[in-house]
C-alpha cells in the first residue's frame, strides 16, 4: 500500500515495545507526525533514538487524570491507535481483584478515556478522524487462562462499535483489529511453550501465528482513506481462527 500520512498527527499508545513500537516507526516512515505513548521511559528513549522525529510521552494510562493531562498536552490528534494492553494469564479461579482491575483499567477504561479526549477535540476542530482499537481473537472466543483478558477484549469490541455509532456523524471512523497470537513479549507470555503453542496453531487454518507487520498493515489500512466507508468493524488478522 502506498500511503502517506503527511500533515497527520498520530497518537499510538503502548509504543514502547511490540506491535505499538513497530507501528510508530512505520507511521513515521509514512510521513506521519507520530506521538508515541508508553509507560516505561527507557523503551521510549530507545525508540526516539531509532527515529528522532517521533515525539514521546511517558504516562501510566491506568491513571485517569494523569492520562487526560498528558493527552491534552499533545492535541490536536488526527488519528489514534489504542494499542496498549496487559495480559494477566491465570486460571479463572486464581485471578484476583488486582488482576481484574489492572486489566480493565489499562485495556478498556484507558481506551475510553484517551478516545474521549482525542475525539472531543477532533469534533471541536471539525477534523475527520480515524481511531483503531487493538482488540484480539480473544474478544469473541474463550481461551483457557485468559478469562479477564478475553473479558477486556470483548469490551473493546463493544466500545469500538459504540464509538463508531456516536462519532460517525462527526466523520470520525472507529474500527478494531483482532489479531491471533503475535510473538511479542505478550505473545510469549502465553504461547512460548511449543506444546502449548501447538494447541493454538492447530486451531488456525493458516497454521501459523501472525507477524507484527501483518497486524500493522491492517491498522494502517483502517487508519487510511483506503477504508473510508468502514466504521464499527472488527478486522480479524487471525489466519482464519475465528472462521474455524
Ligand atoms: P507488548 O509487547 O506487551 O507491548 C504492550 C505495550 O503496552 C508496551 O509498550 C507497554 O508499555 C504498554 N503498556 C502496558 N501497560 C501500560 C500502561 N499502564 N500505560 C502505558 N502503556 C502501557 O504487547 P503487544 O503484543 O505488542 O500487544 C499490543 C496489542 O496487541 C495489545 O492491545 C494486545 O492485547 C494486542 N494483541 C496482542 C497479541 C499477541 O499475541 N501479542 C494478540 C492479540 C492482540 P512499556 O513497554 O512502556 O512498559
């Protein structure tokens, strides 16, 4: 895809490592002005070293007020990728209140908070915007030891649809990408063990996990005008997992 994001200010959350980091680098190569947000300062500093054009913000997005303040400091934003998330993987009966609160705060409540601040300013300035939420195949299929993660991603899909409904009249599109396993730090947490990985690979018709670039391509498509009539959609990047 030959896509230019010149003159666009694009906020990527969870840009310190994994999918978000590679996405920030790619969007910058596509001439976007990238604002990379993450929790760990050192991760963002190495990103800035790799591409000095990228602007960085360190904030823990589970802190509602600090996050709102940080986001207000980088407005206006034309495009937003809500990518940051955590995965607390334990059997249902062993999950604690702390696991539940952390997961819902980072994966859902922060997405709501950040999107609200960004979208309000898009509307005020009459910017047609695009928001992509990073969900998962786990939003619609239960996966062992993923109860609270699956719950959070189910909420992400519904938040995506609700935002699409209410922001559409303002020409702001909102979609999600729903990847299968990707071998980032988070992916390794659940699937590094080959025997465990096989149980998932056996359920994926294409017989492999997704590459970071395959998820990024889907996000870039949804951010760009190539998807100008698409909003409220959940785009699987799952090798057919959800079809099987
Ligand atoms: P990752 O490698 O673990 O990276 C997650 C990023 O989110 C990190 O940069 C981390 O920050 C940031 N983050 C976590 N908590 C935060 C907080 N409280 N405040 C600010 N930033 C925070 O994960 P990934 O695999 O790239 O995942 C990216 C997205 O894809 C997530 O939404 C995930 O649910 C989704 N996904 C992943 C997979 C997979 O198998 N990997 C599959 C489906 C969907 P620091 O680096 O700064 O600490």
